[in-house]
């Protein structure tokens, strides 16, 4: 279902656009090599006619697959734009493009989604990077098997 509405349908009442947009429509590839989007964008928007514009407001939600800049671990980042809004002028130089009475909201949504991308995706705020991740993993292996490798036993001695 494209993110589009017919402007004639707004003449008497507001429209609600609720559903999912295939993420390919947003064309998010190549913006950041550490961020990928494969799940659809969820949206719940209210579209209202104003005297000289159209007001769109509501919620947008997109789950991103990210790679941590510090430890390279893959993680999911849920991007939520709550109370997102967009005013589309119907006249003037910035007026919205209307074709066959329809307005496509995709470019407006895309712009704000891209702006909301995490600048430096981190698996968690306190991620200390690859070395710390390797240590944590080694520790969990130790915990899981109950065995302590000699290297880690040496390390433990040092701590004493
Ligand atoms: Zn990390």
C-alpha cells in the first residue's frame, strides 16, 4: 500500500492512513553502510485539509538492522517518530506535487526517517568496542562450560 492520498477525499473529512509501506519504496540503501532496513515502515497518520495546506500528523515506526561502530556486532534499532507532522502547502513555490489528484507522502517521510538515523550506531551506549566484547564473550564461554582457559586463568592471577 503506497503512502498516498487523494486530495479530493479530504474535502469533507480527514483521512486516516494506517498500514505498512514496503521499505524499498523509501530507497534507504547506500545512506549509511552500517544501517540497513528490510522490514516495512509502519505508519498511522491523520491527513487534514487546512485552508491553504494539508496537515499530516501521526506516528512512523521502522526497525533498522545496524552494525555497532565500536564492536561490529549486529543489532536492531527501532526508530520511532511519534507525533511526526508535516505541512504541505497547496500554493506558493513550495507547493506539494499533486498528480491525478494524489499526493505522495513518501518523499516527506523518507527525509525525516533519514534525519533520524543513528549517527554512530552503538549496540549499547556503554559499548567499549571489540576488545571488551571479546572479553565479555570469553567470560560467558567460561561461565557456560565451567572451564577456565589457561590464558584467562593467567589474567585472573594478574587481577589478584
Ligand atoms: Zn558494540
